[in-house]
C-alpha cells in the first residue's frame, strides 16, 4: 500500500492528504436513467447517499425525492422531482475532494438552515486556503419546519456539532453563523424548552462564535441553498490556469495576505486552492484571460449550442471572467 501515491478503496480514492470519489464510479451517474418507480428511485438515492459526505446541501437537494419514498405516498413524478434528480446528477459529477483533519489546527464549523433542511461544513485553513473536511445535512421534519428562524439556525448548530462530535469534542473550534442573534446564545437569559436543552448540550464543547453576514458567508449559503458550480474536470484546468497566470497569482496573493481589505478583493475567496468570486449570483470560479475562450466554449457546449445571447446570459452563473486591463 505504501508504494502508491493513491489507493482506490470502496469507491474512494485515497491519497496522503485528500479523499475523493473514484472517477469510474461517478461516471456511472451520467448515464443513470430517469426513475420509473420507487425501487428505481431507492437505488439512485442509495448511490447518492454513499457520496453525501462530499455534497453540500444534500438533504435539501434530495428532499423532494425522499418524500416519494414515504409509505403510502403516490408515485407522482413532477417538475420538482425532475429538477432534484437532474441537480443530483450534476452535483455528483462535480464532487470536490475532502482534506484529512489536522488536529494541530483549529476546526471551522459553518452552519446554516433553510425552510427544508439544515447543514454544515467542517473545514480548516491550510496554507491560506479553506479546505473542506466534511459536509453534513439533514432534512427538517414537519415539526421542525414550523420553528422560528432563530430556532432553525440554532438546531443547525446542535445537529452539526453532534454529528461531527468525533472531530470537535475535546478541542477548540470556531463556530460560524450568519444569524447574528446566535452570537449571544451562550448568555441567553432564562432559556426555556428546547433552547435550554440545546445550550446544555453545547456546554460540553469548547468553541467561539463568529458572525458572518449572509452576503459574505458564502459557505453557509452553499450549504442550505443552491450555489453556482462547475464540473470537476474543468476545476482542475482552472486551478492550473490560475497558477500560470501572473495577474491571477497576484490577486490570489492579495486575498491571502489582505483578507480584511474591502476595496477590490472583498468578493474573492480561495476554496480548495482555487480563486472564487463570491458575489451574485453565487460562488463561481475566477477565469483568467488565458482560458476565457475555452470557458465560453465549454458553457456554450453544455447548453446544447443555444446561441450567443443565451451563452452570455448564462455565463455569470458559472464563472467570472477576467476583463482586459484587470
């Protein structure tokens, strides 16, 4: 085993510092046919669930499909089901790599909630970049969906901490939320009911709370809501192109060394070693001028050659192109 730089085992590729899906296993999903019944859907979701640790917002994306598996639920395949199925297929073809934990570094736990699900990303900062360690998410039941917003956000934290206890217990970590009232949850006066229980559960952990507004907390947005993304094989090309482009390298250096500077680089982040733009309409990779035409062609082809105007309109949902003079 130690003779190899990578090892494929149980559908996963393992290297010294990364974990990723086996490419041949993920390729299967591209040819997966539309489910015709509950058994077909159960097989598909079983496959998806195996790789759910790599998928941001898995519970919310798959929520509608899991509803179809409920006992005595009629088989009605509507547009929402079709969209969930298509989204899962796309996400499975774009899975990121996960880093292995370094217990000498602090963990960062970014939590968020939506109307349907809660989720979290566990990550660490390594060499100036935020590296995801694990993604977890859970669909809200009918009672939990009635929670007030603060309780949904609070539950997201409790769920994530309990789910990732084996990483967090016994060490200090940073808890990141985009819901400002939770910054003061440790000092909440006279808590009752579930809030009191949740506070007691969290007393077993050593953490500090950091507030990041939703517009800047792009990780949280990606967890519980849809986020613009791009295929994994093109991500690799982007990383290479960025590393070979002087202008992009300079921008990356500015982001690494001046994270608090707002002018010019406020909307840029480094994720998995790749420079991303984090403004509207979502988190998308920054494309150096050297591969702009390649990127435009890629998007044009992925849309089924629908013409120049549609390609231009769709581009911002997939990337930010470097402009002449930047």
